[in-house]
C-alpha cells in the first residue's frame, strides 16, 4: 500500500508515521507541503501521488481561537475532507479521517453512540461535523474515527501542561465536572494500522467502512486526570511545587473560555470493537506509557 498522511507533525500524525510504516510506503506531509485550506493543492497532491489510502489527522484544533477564526477552521475542518474524498474517489483510494466528541453537545447521560444525533455547540464542533458529512457525501470509501482528549509524548496536550504547571505553581485549579477518556495518540495510530492491515489482507469487498467511535476504555474527569499525571511525576522524582492531593477541583463555570466544552465526552466504542475485534485498553495504561517517555 501507498499512504498519503497529512499533519505529520501533529500528535496523531507523528504516531501514524511509525504505525503505518510496516504496511507500505508512507508519504507524510505537513502544511508547507499541502495547505489543507487550499483545495487545488489537495487535488494536485492526491492526483500526482495516487495513494491507495489517504489518512487525514490534520485539523484546525485551536478550539477557542476558532470562535473568532471561523473561515480558517471551516476551510480545514469542513471543506478539506470533502475535497479529499472527491479526489480519493477519482482514483479509487480509501480515506481515513479523524473527528471529535465536540460534534455532541455533551448534555447526554451515557456514552454517545454513532447513531446519536450530533448537536455541536462550538465553531470547532460544527466544522468537524461538516467535515464528516462532506466526506460521507463524496462517495469515497472511508473510515471516520471520532475520538476525544488526545495526548501523547509528541506535541502539546493536557498531560504535558499539567506537568509544567505542577513544577511552576503553588496553586492549581482543574475542572472536575467534565467527563471523558484520555486517549493516547499512539492508540489511535496503532488501531488505525490494525484496521488498515485487515483492509490490505482482505480487500474492499465486504469491508466495514463507515463511522466509528475510537477512544481508550474507561472514564475520568480533567481533575482526576491531572491528579494521575502529577502523582506519576512525583513518584518518578520530578521536582514539583504542588502535590496531586492539593490540586483544587473547580466547576466549568469557574473557568470561562470562548468555546463551550462538552460536559460529557464519553463515546461508546462497542461498534468499533465488534467490527474489528480489537481491545481498547484503559486510558491509564496509555498514560503510563506516555509519562515514561516524558519523565
């Protein structure tokens, strides 16, 4: 297989370069090689390279900035996936695309299923949903993986921020009424590679293309997640100014931001696990692996 991978410097793109390498040639690009806000550049790259699979983790992910920069967010998150899909269909390529829990409003009680009705509350969520719909409408064979709370050893994320702040501040306050599953970028990459390995072996006929929720197992809050990070750092001997037990739990209302966050980011992964026969390990396992690298 020949793969075209976007967003090679992002958290997921970085891990995908490793995970996809055993399956074939991986041509990984960043914004300088292909600006996803430029439809003509996307079409030219795909037509010239003629990949078998296009894997698109690239996105406009600055959630708060998107509220005042909707044009750019829409170009990258909403328009580009449709352009990729149309170009892929023209050459018979498969598209793998990543989406987000932000397509839901977060008011539900349980874990969201793929069949639940989206109701995004932010520009980021609305543009990501529009991107899903554009790819689905393109007619290309595709896989869309919705995920949440992504973190890794490469790139910026919540775990890294907590490590830094715990070493700098005597007081740390973290939201405790938002629920989700911290999902390692490496897990997303490895699960994607497992799925594409099956496609490589079995071919497209009868393959379960479509939309899936893909997150680590389990659930936590940002506050408990921060405590887990700081506890691990303390156990590893990292100099800290604050202990995990001293991190203050606050409500979302005490930390106002431009873009509303879903209170419930839990995603049900039954459909993914049943379709592909893969185990999704607990988020704590992934956190251990990442912190071993960081610490």
